[in-house]
């Protein structure tokens, strides 16, 4: 379609106005020079407003406890030089049951922080007004916000909290429907590991790091899905989360998993890439559903990440040992 008509009444198209490659090259050669950058950057530190900002001189970043944007991350809390033993997991409860095509934005949204969310409650307690909530993406340096934003997408549908939309679940010990964040904190009080049930293409979309960091910090130890987006599977492993995949043709529905069960995943320290592990799901009536799933450790490097509890402790141990 034309952009409009010229003075002669004839249509004018973008291709007629768009400069040619030769014209662009000539303009750059005529007007862009190293002197332009030298002139700008030689006075870059002559900024009174910037220079008046008070900062402590230190080789380490000085985290401010009052900041709601950047807080000291908890990834090295209780750090030890000792690697963990790979062993069976028991007493695992499901925090979510999703269908197909759950994106990283479903898991860790980057948009506006809603007024009636756990993140909003936290920010309000810190003295932040709703007008200043901003977005999850802008506060990605604050794990307190990002943990509360995990699974908090307003369009996510958790089948463990029927009739709701958004970041809700059922806390099984009392069968209360509450925010996923609040339920995870209750499970943490009893040291209960958590599991996510999912369908096909779990973690599709952008390779958002907080889509793996958030669940890990909430206490999610296992994801059991029909299939994974490639990068998200890798990110889960690097955050110490065990990715399991149903045997072809099996799903939560075909196996009769409701999400109310207590799960046990049986495997040994001699685990190899793509090994099969046994999963036992025990219902509230004591009945069990037993099946095998594939461990989506696709290489021995993945197993090393998991043994270290994730890539961050692994790198720190290697640095301290060198």
C-alpha cells in the first residue's frame, strides 16, 4: 500500500523513499568519525548528579537491605564444599498440574505486578506504593519478588486449583486453595520437596533464567513432563531441578495421576544419562500407581550439575579448589 500521494497526485511507496546502501555508506563516511565518540566520552565522568551519588568503596558489591530492586541472592546460603549424594526422593508433593505448552512467561512472568499478588503484598510491606510496583522484569534483581512471581501469570491454569486462574494451588495437608507461593512456604516449613506435573513442550518460549531459578527457590525438586523445550530443560538441570519425562504414550491422565498423591522417585548414585527411574505415586487411600520415567540428564555434565546442586555451587567449588 502507498504511504500517501505526492503533490502530483500519484501514490508514493516506501521503497521510493528508502535510502540505498550506497547512500547510507556515503552518509556514514561523511558524518560519522572517531572524533564524535572521543568528544562525547572524554567528559563522560563530568556529571555532577552521577558523581554526587554516595557509594562505599569496596571490591565486593554492598547490598542494601532496604532495596526492593537488588537484594543479596540466596543461591549460596548454607554452601558447603561437599557435593550431595544422588539418591531417591520421597515424600514429594505436587504443587502444580499443567497442560501442554506452558511457556517460560507462564512460569516467570515479566509484566506488570498485579495489586492482589504475593509480590504486591511484599512490596507494600516494604513501603512501595502500587504506582511504583513496576514489572517483574524490572525487579529481577530481587529474588523476593521473583519467587513470589513464579507461576503467578494471570492466565496460567493450575488443575490442582479447579475454578481458579492465576497462581493458585491446593495445599494438600489442609486442602486449602491459596497462592502457589504461600503453599510453597508452608511446605518448606516441613521440609517437603515439591513436584510439577506438565504436558508437552514444558518451558517453551524465551530462555528466561528465572523460569528455572524461581521454582528452585520455591522448593521444586522435580518436574515430570511429556516433553521439554530444549533450553528450559537445560536451565532446570543447572538449577538443580530433576527433569523427568513420561514414557512415550503415557501422560498424567493415562496413568490416573490427580496430583493429590505423594511421590517417590527411586534411583541410585550410579545414574547415567537418559536412565529410567521408578516413580511411585501413593494416593490418599494408600493405593499406588507405579511407572517408569526417563531422567532428562542428556549428558554426564548434566549429572555433574545435579550432583553439585546446580551450576552456581559447582562453579564456586571449582574456583575455591583451584
